[in-house]
C-alpha cells in the first residue's frame, strides 16, 4: 500500500447533449398551427403576428446589406487615400 500526500484531481464528466434548434422550422410549424386553427376571430392579433414574423425575416437582410455597403465605402476611401499618398 503506497502512501500519497497529493491526490491528483480526476476529470469531471458531464452528460451534456447539444440540442439542435432550427429557427425556420419553428416559425413554419407555428404558421401551420395558426393556419389549422382558423377558428379564432382575433384578426388584429393574427395580423400583428404575421407582420412581426415578416419584420424579423427582413431585419437581418437589411443589416447585412448596410454592413456590406459600409465596408465597400471604407475600402474605396482607403484605396483613394493610398493612391493619393503614393502619387504625391
């Protein structure tokens, strides 16, 4: 039997299984469920939900487009400055 003064810690084990989340699938299923439940007479709430979903879809593309335009303008300004520096 060996005497030890220091115990080495063991690795901790976790049972973590990542969950795959498909945002488009969730939205599609929500729309299908709403279409099947046409019994509701709350037209304003349904319209608000549709507009909200449409706004969420287009908001990402707008910000991406603005970001790409900003990068393009910055590159043009940098090229112009480099051109002026090396010519003069």
